[in-house]
C-alpha cells in the first residue's frame, strides 16, 4: 500500500505550494501634507503632481486584485486624519460639487479617488498657512493606520506606505518607536518614500528596516510615477521573489530626551532608559530629568572625567563591605564566582 | 485556493485563442483590466513596471529584478504574458502590446475609456429595483440550477438553454428534464465555488458559441464588462452589439443579469455578474447571497432614514462599506474539529445538500448544521466519484475565518521557533485530511489485472526467451526469475502465445 | 492538592526510595504542607467541593432567544482580563535572569497535557521569545535540576535563538531523579555574580516537585542570595512548598507574591508571561547610574573586511561610533573600546513598561444618545450595539478591538497623539 | 510443460494479502497461486467477491463513532 499511498500524498505537496498565489491586500498610505515643506519643494515637485502620481498608483494597487483595499491618512500639521475611508457629514455632502476624476472612470477607482481627493482638497482649501512651526503628527498617523489595519488584518495582508517630506526634528520619539514595534509585531512592512531630496529621515529608515519595508529617497521627481510603480507598489505576495532596492547604510542613532538632538553616543539612565546627550544634563541635583531618580555621584563623576574616576574608584563607600562578604560566600560555595571585586567596583567598565 | 482554479482555466482558454483574437480583445479597456487581474503576480509586476516606461526593457533586466531562487515563478509569469501576446520581444528587448498598454494606462488614469465599463442609463427607471432584490433574484436563479443538479424536488425547471448547456458540458446526462441525472463531473462541479462554477459554464458557452458562429471577442468583452459594472445600477442596452444582446438573453437564465421585460432597454447586473472577475473571497457560495439579502435588508432600513437627498458619492460610499463588511461575513462557515465533528453556520438548503454528499449530518438549527465526517459518509462520496482532494478543497475554501486565523497563528509560531521548518501550512488539521485520503486509499487496497500466468517452464532458456519478449512488448506485469514465472496482460497473451509457438516449435 | 496525612507519608516514602538510590548526597529534605486557607474556593469550601463550572453553563438565551448579548459579554470579559495596573513604576529594565527548570521524575506526571515536562519546556520556549521581545537588552541563562544536580544548559547570553535551541534539546531529555534547589540556586548565583550593579539579578524557577534534595544548608544559600540582591521567583506546578515560599519571601523583601502555584495549563502560561514584565525596582535594591551607550550605524561593503568581534571576514556590519571598529551583531559590548552598543530601537522597546498607557473607560450606555452612533476614532468602523471606550485625556471614543490593540500592542493612544 | 494459467493478478500490501489468503482458506476457490509477498494470482471471476469481502473484513476493524450514540430516529 505504501506505493499507492505515496502517490496520493505526493500530489498534495505540489498543490499546497500555491498557497499564497494571490491574496488580497490592504495598502495604507500616509501622506505628509505639511504645507510649509511642500512650498519649499514646489520648484521640483508640487503637491498636486504628487497627488496625481499617487492616485494612479493607488489605482494600480486596486487593479492588481478586485478585493484589494486602500486607506489614506493625511499627516497634516493640525493633526492626522483619515482621507479615505471617511465618513462625510451631510453638509459637506451638499457643498461638494466638484468631480475630481472623470465620471467614466472604472467605478471602483472612481469612488475611492473622488473621496480622498476631495478630502485632501478640503484640507488645503480652508486653511490659512500656519504661522508657527507646524507640528509633526507622524506618530498619530501611524497609530491610526495600525489600528485600522489591526481591524482589517483578519482577512487582509497589509502594509503601510509613508510619503514623507518633513524632517525628523520635533518627532515624538517614544510613540514613533512604539508604532514601529507594533508594526513589527503584526508583520506589517512600513515602506517609506522620502520625497525631499535634501535629507534622510533616521527614524523612518529604522522603521522600514525593522519591519522589512522599503526606504527610498526619491531625488528625481520627474519620474515619480515610475518609482512608485516599480518600488512601492509591489504586491506583498511577491515581496519574497522580487529584488527590492535596499539602503546600504542605516543610521541607528537615537534622539536625546532633553534636547531632542540626535546622537550616536549617549548616556542612558538605568532605570527609565531615557537617553541623554550629555552628562551635564542631570544637573546639580544628580537626578534623571525623566524619572527623577538620584544617581550615584561617583558614577557621574567617572563618566564626566575618566581620569578623576580612577582616583575615586576605590572609595566607593558602603560598596566595599558588600564585596568582602561576597568573597566569603564564594569561598563556601563551589567557587563558581570569579572576581566579585571587578563587578562591583565599576558598574560599567569604561 | 479554489479561486486560482477558475483563473487557471480562464487563462488557459485565453492563451489558447489565436493572436488576432487576442489583439481584438485588447481594444476594450475593461477587458484589459480583467485580463490583467487574471495574470500571475509576477506577470502583473512586469506589466506595472513597464506601463509608464516609454523605453523598451532589456530582456536581461527582467531577469535581474527577480531573485534567482524564484526563477520558476518568473518563467511562468513571462510565459503567461507572452502566450497572451501582451509581452513581445525580439530576443533582446521586450515591449508591451501597444494597444494593451495604452488601454490599461487609460484605465488607471481614467482617460478615454468611453463606454467600455458599460453605459449607465441616463433616465431614471420608473421600476427601479434595489440591491437586495437583485441578490434574491440572482441567488434564486442560480440555486435553482444547483438544486436541479442535486435532484431537489422543484416546481420549475431551469430553462432549455441551461439544460442544454448542462448536458453539453457533461455535468448531467439524460434526455428529458425529469430523467436527467448528475454525473461525476457534476458532483465535482458542485464542490467548486460559485465563481468557478459560473466560469465553467461560461467557457462551455463560449465553445458552443464558436460553433454557432458567434464572435468570441464580442462574448468575452461583454463578460469582462459585466465584471466591472456597478451593482444596483441600470445600464443601457443601446451600446451592445447583436451578439451581445443574444448573450444578454441567455445570461438572464443564469441569474447574472436582471431585465424586467425582454424588450426592456435597460438591464441590471447582479452580484453574480459583478464579481465575475473578482476573487473568490468576495462571494464564496450562492448560499451567502442569501445571508447577503438578510444583511442588506437591515442596512437599508438604517440608511432609509437619511434617504432624503442621496447624492452620488454618499450612495457609493455606503455601498463600498457594505461590500467590505460582506466580505467578512462571506468568508466561510465551516468549522471542523480534530474529532471529525463538523459545524457549518449556514441555513442554505443547497450548502446543506452539498455537505450531505460527504458528511453525516446530525442536527440542524436555525443557522447551523452539525455533522460528522465518518468513514461511511466519505466512502459514499468517493463512490460518487468525488475525490478526497475535492472534499478537502471544499472544506478549505469554506473554512470559518476563526479556523483560518487559528491555523495561521499556529503556523506563524512554528516558523518563529524554527525558521527552517519544512512543515507546511495546514488549514484543516492534518489528521482529518490524511484520514480522508486514507479512506480513499482503502477503496484501492488491491490493484488487479486480468491476464495469464506463465509457469512450469521446462528450462531456463525457454523462460528467458518468453519473459524477455513479453517484457519487450510491454505486456509483462510481474515476473519471478527464481520460480520461472511471469504474468502478462490479457491483451498481450495472444502475442506471447503466438511467439512461443513460433520460437519453441522451431527449436524442436 | 490533597493534604491528608496518609497521602503525605506514602508520597514521602516513595520519593525517598527513589532519591536514595540515585543520589548519595541526600542530607536534608525540605517539605511543608500548604496552608489550608489558600485552598479555599469561592464558596468558602475547598475548591474541589465547588460545583463544576462548565464552559457552556454561562450561555443563556435572553428573552428574545438570542445569544448576541452573551457573546458580546464574553468578548468584554476577555477584555476585562487585560486591564492592567498602569501606575508607573521604576522598573529594572536591564535584567539578568536565570531560568531554572525542574527535570526530576515528577515532571513525567501527566496531570498537565501532554506531561509536565513537555508543557514546561514548550512554555519556556515561548517565555524566552517573549522575554527578549520585551526586554531586548537583557541577558538570560538556563539551568535544569535533574538527578540531584544543577546543570547549565544555556550560557548567559542575549541571543534568544541559542536558548531556544538549548530548550529544544532538553525536550528530548528524560526527567530523572530528584531536584536540588540549593544546587540550582548556587549555580545561578555563580552565573549572576559578575553582573553589573545597574542590572537586575533574578532567578525564575519552574518547580514541579514537592521536595528538594540539598547537599548543605539551604538557608545559608538563601542568606547569600539576599546579600547579593538576587530575587527569586518560583512557579510551582503541584502544591505549595514551604521552602519555596520562604526563598521567595526573603529574596523579594518580604513580598510573598513571587511564589505562585498554577491552577491549570492556561494559568501556568499566564504566570510565565507575567514574569516577562520587568520587576518594579524596590527601594532596597537601589543602584541608579547612567550608562554610556553607543548607537552604531549599519554599513554594507563591497569587499569583505574583518570584524572586531570574531575576526571573520564579513560584508558589512555595525560601526562603533566611538572607536569605529566593525562588529557583527547587536546588542553587544564593543571589544575595542568597551562601550555598550545597542540599537536605539532595542531601548525603545522597553519604554511602554516605564510609561504605561492609561486604561480607557467604558462609556456608559446612557451617554450614548441620538441616532448618530458615530465611528471608532481609530479604525473608522461604525459603533454597533457593543460598548465603546473613551480615553480620559483626549476623550476620543474607541471600539473594543482598538482598545485591546492599543493597550496590548501599540501602547500609543491615537487620540492623544493627535493633539 | 509450459502452462498459461488464466487469472487475475493482484498487487497489494502484505496485510491485505494475508486477508485474501484467509478468505481463500474457507473456500479454496479464490487463490490460484501465491506468487510473492505482494502478489497473488486469483480467479478472475472472483475479483469483485474478494473486494466486497475485503471491505467487509476491513469495516469490522473500523470504529464508527455513530454506533456509540443513540440510534437516530
């Protein structure tokens, strides 16, 4: 029977390989709508031109599979908000006469394009340009996107695409990081299109790296649509088979909690893990500016001045007694402990 | 997944068409989009990268985009677009079929589409019908056909055209409607999802149409257009060709289209039609259309409150929402436990009838039937010609979302703990699938061939001569050199005997 | 859980005969009865005297014969379970934990499915994954107690894969002999000895047995544990054992909750998962410092070069920001300049322990007025008949799915982020 | 003298072979020759009978969960 059985069970192996032949997916686009930055970019890439390319790309995503879905979120300077899906109130409904896309467009595309373009249009229509420095609501946008995806993920594979122009400064570090982990945990790749040719975003690089997404800085804006089609609108099911451009060098620097500066060497509080760019930030009180614990004076001094640290190293009062006792215990037990002194004398070898 | 099945069959059909016919098909933007959706993923990717690229692409580049270990998929992708003549190459560079490229580009940008996606009626229909009506209509029509196939007592039979097609496609046999019985293919047909079923019939129809001198381009264009129409909207028949009008009349019999009167100048596509080119997830089985009716009935009551001023956008957004929610509802209904007990959340007599083909059903509640897969029930199905594979496929495509979710979680965990595990994804517990397969094997515990055993050879030489001759002409099934015995088939026996007579007599 | 005297004796004898022939170092035995009060069930009697609660008992149809209310109630109750304590603690985030698993004969018991040993190892694997997910800059080591000996199966390291591989290998190992708490604790002590003072030192014991066979006086070991500020947590698989309670109480500054006994399989897993969350820093255990850390950047190279950690030729790696040497993996300590190198993302993964998100408050039914039922702020789905939850700070309303997601995975309130 | 015996060749696994031999042991008119571990020569008219008999014997060895329950009305 084995011979017969083998036949039946082998056919099974072949058929199951096509498991993810074509599964529908959800694409969540986060558009950076910071008007100040867009104004700066105007000579090479206008916001309108970007929207046009994006619309066509979204259509192409929908064209891949009938069951594909999209969501569009605007990362506006007044806060993140959904552009699509969006629940339009009655009054807005009446005000809206403009058709943004041709009426004979394929209806599945038309409904979505119309909705999100009109919402985007509204954002800019009744806005006076901000007088103060606009805030960056990327963390809010990401949170909304992730919550939306979480709801949908039961039956759709999902990914996030961020069209970013704003620089990293003034980003809330912790919420962004939390969002990245949530995305990582739920296996949602974050793709980033950095449209500004002038700078790269450290955090978004980290985001796409951690979630196995694509990060690409687009410098030539004339071929934006081609970039979108070849790099960012690759269906999830063929991510494994297509060679996707990756960034060779990723900056994993972190932001200082107090000054917001981005640093490559920092001082980390052992209790709250906050990152400080300089020892002097703890001040005279020797307290952590975030969690308010008091640091050991010796350690601080050591960090500030390594030469001085050598002098006071032996005088770690109170600690020395503990060391002696520990040695005694080591003698009693089977002697696995090595040098207890080195461990306690300098908590962090420098 | 079963959805691939219909894609494969439709693709096979399209690929088999002559190039001239294919080029004619690409004249219609709607058809371009529909064909695009049927392609394998990598083929879609190639088309997308080339569609906005004015320059031809070097063939070598096509290779470099794909990881070497996925070569097989790439070859398959390129083969499919080449045989559809969408991709052309001269050995060095590749270009897309200009017409196809132009039209697909137009679809994406919304320019120059014309009436390819149907011509909505300009005037208001005085006898307007709503979506729930269309759903009931469609599911009635379609389920009547399926019920007829499973042999339920019916008040009315499907139309003559339908019966003819059922006979023609070999799903049923018999002369009069009463005498028609389902064939093994028919049983297998029942286990497919609706999309695959409709396409099976449509492809049969196409083959028939060709012999009736109908232009397949016209027919296909119309079918693909139907797939892109909006549910609940009325469309004008004025832009249709003569062939398409004929087709329209026939498709009414299957519930794909609703027309109030035969002479009416407007028609409504039903859900069966609008999901023609979509994935199976949109509509799993006809029975779900029923629950759709119940669902939409409740939603219409809620939306009726603000029906005062329905502007276009609101209506469409609400349908989009309801369509999205329905995909969740329709995802599946069967839960199967490792102890072979089966629970199906359905009240459709049809689905119950289909389940009854291979499940021992025990009790039935308002929206639930319970049953058990037993050796006997599976054997009954096997004897009906349903294969184990088909039963498993049915269970998989109709699996309850919760079952799917848990299975995926378990699989994810396994991958996490052991990245290079060679374990495969099991939606249905392997003990169930294996047992069903084993039951199928049980039917074939012995293999038998009629024939003759040659034995009692007087010497080694005689045995050698005859045995090697029998082996040469391929009629030998078994031999034992030590005992000097071999077995030949019934058909080969005469030859071997004749040879033996020639050889051995001569020898004497 | 039967604590009758007869049972105790027979059990005792059985154990001693086994212990006697396999271990000659048997000198002391430690075993106490569990206090009776803790065994009392909800109705005042013993737990086993309670009526059996079947899962379907709670399912009752409402007046209309519908189960919808019950079902949504079940969903709610699932949510209720996850509401956790959100008062910010100072927690020891950089942890050093030794996981001790009992591999004595009692682990062959089949009271947990498939048996205690298989389940314990299975859960331990999940624990390791989760532990490194939540405490990315921490270190872990694994010891087993078998045949009266403590045996190191996985060195203290920060790589989850090594531990998981080690756990997989002990899956095949057959439990044997009796456990020795003292040996295990002493070995763990040795492993934790060189740990820097700003890190926590913890031992987590999965203890299936009811006895411990120790070579010396275990109380001395306990004293030295206290001395070295090593905190011990024990998860008991059968019944409460007094010495375990004593160890936990003494090493956790009088806190008895570090010792827990499982109720069933699910509870076992829950208890292990609880241990994933970093312990609050206790007043006595104070040693706060600033640690200098480097955040390297990743490079990839066309030609391979030597890495400073293994001296192997590799394409690319991470560059230490202070001495510019190349290393292969993070987190680690730079072999050249001794600075601790981590990814900032590793640090950030622990933040939600320190700054927990406030729980949402259920919106009272009466407050939901009007026809317009509104949508969930984060997922845009319409509110159904189910309950909704509001954030106290931004007063945005969320559906139950989003509430759970926000608190369990995201740790950001989408509403508060948006203001 | 060489003979050609008419019959049906049966290929099966050893356990089934044993069962067929047992069926034969009661009647002695089924198996013509036992060829080897996995092959038998049986009377070609008895093929269907053997299959039916095998089914009967194998069914005895299977557990039907429905037997345990109350008989359905």
